[in-house]
């Protein structure tokens, strides 16, 4: 029985209404209504997991996110994370987290992953880790790409958080599951995932209804769209 997750979802939806977030979800039909799946998203905000979870709500699914162990150790967030059955990741002992995720997928859960591992300060898709692909292959479940754009204006790396900022649009785009050939490698699947995530994110950025109020407000746009976010680092594949 889910005792913690539904109230947290209800609280988040209340927050969205209070802040008048104009949230657009596209591609929700790609989230399976039953069975396991890996949901892989870009990562530009500390709030991404909230909006990624919202993207699965039309399918009436709850997402179990993989998050660093320190979040579970916190006296406030820890009980909530455990109550929502998210998956702790200790980077010194990653095998345990991988097995936990596989067990969850095989039991029919959706597992949420941020394959960039850290927030992209350039607001483009960084080199990806191959864990999402490996999990989907081993558990034999769909790998679904998702792009979220907008929450970084509320809280992102290197910027003061503005959690009470109102009227910030958020676009959530969910792509088709990535087909996996029998002979596909985790690296080739990860390369495909990066292409799909980049296309979804670019489409969300170009469709975004807000524009910077001026040069001082252009920090939240990537450089290739005229913003002042840092240029992306090397795009060499991460293993």
C-alpha cells in the first residue's frame, strides 16, 4: 500500500497550482499503464524528479527514482524518499543500487534515471552514463526518453533558488520507447538515447513560451539559442 507517495503527489500538484505553473505534457501515451520501464530524463534542475514524476501521472504510474545516498541520509528528505520507495545510489557501491533497480523493474515498477548523473549547466544534454541502457536490457523493459524544460528557472546549480517564483512554464516531452536489437550494446543504446534526449530537449526549448526579460535574464537559455549559459563541455562518450 502506498501511504507516502500519493500525499506527496497531491502536495506537489497544489504547489503547481499556487505558483501557476503552466505545465504542458506531451507524449504521455508512451508511458506504459502497467509493467516495468526505465524513464530516462535530461537533468537541468534540482526539481526535475518532481516534474518527471508528473509526466507519468496521466498513466497513473508512480516513478521510483534513483538518487544519491546522501538524500536518503537527510533527516527530512530521507524518510520521504524511503516512504516513496525510491532507490538510493552509493557511488562507492553501485552494484547494490543496480540490483535494487533491476528487482524493481522486474516487479513491474517504473524506475526514473538521470543518465547525465549531474546537472548540465549548459542546459544541453551531457555525455550519458550507460546504466539506464544496461538496466533496460537486463530487465527486458522499455527505455523511454523524457525531456523536462523550465524547472531550472526555479532552482538549478550555481543559481539562487526561487521556489516561490510564479508563472514559470514547464514543458515535459516524452518520447517513444527506444527499440533494442538483440545484438545492441549498452553503448550503442546509450548513443541512441543521447540523440533522442537532445531532440526532445531542443523541441521543448524552441516551443517554450517565455523569453528572457533582458541580457541579465538570459542565463537560463543555452548558448546556441542566444542565451548566456556556459558552452557545453566535450561531448566525448562517457562509459
